[in-house]
C-alpha cells in the first residue's frame, strides 16, 4: 500500500520556490559570470569616462575664460592680428590657439566668434566663414551672431542674395535678441542689392512694424523709397 503523500505547507512551498530561484540564480551567475563582470566593468568605465569628460570640459571652460579675458582688449583695440595670433613669449594666447585647444567648451565657442570677427575685419572672409560655420554653442544669441557673421562675409564677397538669407535667418534664431532689428535691416539692404525688391520691402516693413523704437526702423523709409524708385524705372 502506497504511503500517503504529505501535504506541503504554504511555508514549505514558499521555501522550495526560494531554493529553486536561488539555485537558478547561482547557475545563471556561474554561466554568465564573465559576461556580467565585463558588463559591470564597461559600466564603470562609462561612468568614469563621463566624469572625466565633464571635468575636462569644466577645466577647458575655465582655461578659455582666463585666456579670453587677456586677449579681448587687443580685439577691442582693433589689433586683430595680435588678437588672432597672440604674443609669442608671453602669456597672451591668441584666439586661434584658444579655439584649437578649448573650442569644444562654451567659452571656446565664444572665442570662435571673436576669431571669426577678427578674420572678417582683416579681409580673410573664407577663413571667417569656416569659423562661423563651426560655431555650435548652446547660447542662441551666439548662434545668431555666427549666422549673421556668415551673412557679412557673403555680403563682402558680393553674394548679396545668400547674404540676405543668412541675415534673415539670424533674426529668427532668438526672438529676444537685441540685434534682430539690425539683422533684418541688413537682410533688407542685401535683398535690394540682389534686386529682390519684393522681399526687401517685406523685410524692411517688418523692421518698421516690429522694432518701431530701433535705430534701424528710423532708417527704413529711405530704403523703401529707394525700392519704389528702382521698381518704377
């Protein structure tokens, strides 16, 4: 006669399930221990790498800020060659070196704008265009200034149609930018030079309507009159 099976208690069933789960966990760990260790090592490397990267960015930003504070006076004095190259044998680092060494930092992006401007003012428009195009900082006003810088270079190269588009684009990057009226105004003038009178009229009227108190708004009427003369002739 078969012995009567013992009825397992809920506690016993729970313990058995726990033992089974534990056994399977051990089996999983033994089978995939190498993969798990590698995964943990990779995670640690990623986290450490991120910390190191953030520290480097912070360090670069501080270094760029310090270097900029010393070279900006040369730029403001319109000594653009010195601003670009610095002064060898001194602690005056030029904008090009600041960009080369710290260009990925936020202040490095600011240095790019100064470098682009310096190239522009010395007539090196292609170099300026390249620098302006490389600016990708998180500050919208900086991005707008870089786009307007491209417009200025294209204008200097007599590419008025494209210059106008760049200026107009710059005016729509950040609606609170104090230079938006200037950007639109320059766009209007370049549209006139490109003989795109209808667009020029639209843009200049926008300056007059949207930025009534700006200096540019006071100059708009004479350009609108010029458009009337050109379209009548």
